[in-house]
């Protein structure tokens, strides 16, 4: 699942929670106009509201974990920069085996910035 899809799921979960809470609140308000509400009824609706929120959170969590278990998470394709740096680092390493880590990366970045397409 991509980061953008995860954000969509989060937004949908938040929206579902909001709609459910408004529905429960609307029902409570409607019934309180028609019936006399005592403390027990108010507490009952408060417990129900909490249960609705908990159920939505569990459902959201299960959807996210099941998508991860099913292997839906795909690696992003490497960018042109990633491919170039990987190739250039191998070339530089072959030409200058004494270079390590940071120095190797610095040389590859210099090559990336100095290529003809970079100035165009």
C-alpha cells in the first residue's frame, strides 16, 4: 500500500468515525426530544458512542494489517537518479578502490550534477 493510499484510508476512517458519531448524537438528540432522558439513558448512549469509535478503529487497524500480510505493499521503481548513482558508484569504486562510503557518494553526486542533461 502506498503512502497516499494509507492517507486515503486514514481520511476514510476519520470520516466514518465522524459520520457514525454524528448519527449516534443525532439519534440521542431525536430520542431525547421524544422521550424523557434520565442519567442511565445518557450513559447508555455515551457507552454506545465509545463502542462505535472502538469498532471503527479496530476495523481500520484490521484492514491495514491484512493488506500488509497479503503482500500488497510494493516497492517503488528506482528513479533515474537512483539508477545513475548506483551505476556511477560501481564505476568509481572500480577505478578508485580506496574510496569508501561518503567519498564514493560525493564523487557520484558530483558526476550526476556535472552531466550534460543537468545544465540543460
